[in-house]
């Protein structure tokens, strides 16, 4: 979308000021819904800026170019979001300006062991770096697994044997949501780990569908749900009592319930074609590059 984004800054604004008295507020009524007029005029936006300036004394930063580590570049085709400056700041803070670049975030099949390395004497800097890398993942989903070390890898964590949940959600071919997270429980099989991951994705799809409805964006149901585990698809489509699935949480069967309602339809995909593998394991360079291209990520750096 090529909508103009204007940026303002209120002078001398105290974000965490404390009041001695109690204050009760109610939200404004808002604007009436317009049936045909779906746009806002820049002229009216200027009027709003002048009005706010008369009340608070604001600094007009014109069109937004940098916001909370995000660089915004507008074009007729839309808005490009990068974090190149934020990344350069991280490299400088770590003293890695002269370090050599690598083609892969992690070597293939690498496993981390808590006992193999000594404990850090001061972990504060490490925690700060991890937090900054997590924030960097907003525009770089390809580093999500590297940062969190957490598709679903059965018993991936060598310490707790917890599995990894990883997924990516597309809207019209555009990646809009992704996540890498360690599961809270230990799974007895790869099918169980995958089924728990599907429950997480269904919750995300439900939330996104509600949001799209608010935006008046039509949704085609059922939503195709690509999974590389045929056993999980069988469990979803066949509500039959199984000895190996009777211990699953009721929350996991949200997947089966939404399938019966026609909200999702599970479809099988080859492991080699599964882009969610980027979020659960370290891959060989060819596989990494191939799956990365399926996410639709493009290099915006000048050649």
C-alpha cells in the first residue's frame, strides 16, 4: 500500500508521568462509517496537524522515514520496510565491523549443549543482544530459528526434549505472520508435536480472520493448511479414538473442531517444499535459499 505516513513528535511529552488525582476518561465516539468515500485527504491531515500543534506544540517530521528501528521507503508500488541501520548498530555494538560474513545463519544440523560452554560472568550484554535480534526478526523471518533456537521439530531441545513450533502465514502470496517457539510440553511422537503446532497455527488463523473481517477483507474458506505429516492429517480428518492420542489436551483438538466447521482444510506438502522448516531447524545452503525464496523475501540493498 502506498498510503502516505506522516510522523509527528510532541515536545516535552512525559510518557510515564504520575498523577496525584484520579482521572476518568471515555473514548471518543469516532467517525461515522462512509459507504463510498474510502480515502482521507492530505489537506484534512494538515488541518489535524495544525490543530494538534495549537494544543501541544508538535514537531512535524514530514513523511515517516525511520521509526523504532524500522526504515520506511515509499514508492508507487508500496512501502518497503528494512532494518539495515538497526543491524549496523548491532554489529558496531558487538565489535564485529571487521568480521567476515557467512552465507548461512547456522551450520546444518548444529546442536547446542548447555554443558559444552562455560557460563557467562555477566549475561546482561548477551540478553540485550538477544532482545535486539528478536526485534530484528520483525523484518527478517529467516533468522527466527537462529535467535530463539527453539513446521515442528520433535524433541529438538537437547536439554528439555521439548519440541519446536514454527509456522508462516500467507495472505494472497504475501507473508504476514510467522513464529518460532519452543513447546511447553514434551511430545511422545513427531505426530503429537506437529498436532500441537497445528493448534497454535489455528489460533493465529482465527485471530487474523477476525482482523480481516474488521477490515472488510473477504476470506475464502476453508483455509488451506499445509502440513508435511500425514499422520496428523489423518488425526484431524478422522475423529476416532486412538491409543496414542488419548492423552492429548482438549486444546489440541481445536484443530479438529475448526476442520469440522469448514474453517481449515489440511493438505499434505513434501518436506522439501515446507517453508516452515526455516523456523525449526538449521538447513543446508541450497535448501535454505530455496525455502527462503518461498517466503517472498527480497534483497533491497543496492547492487
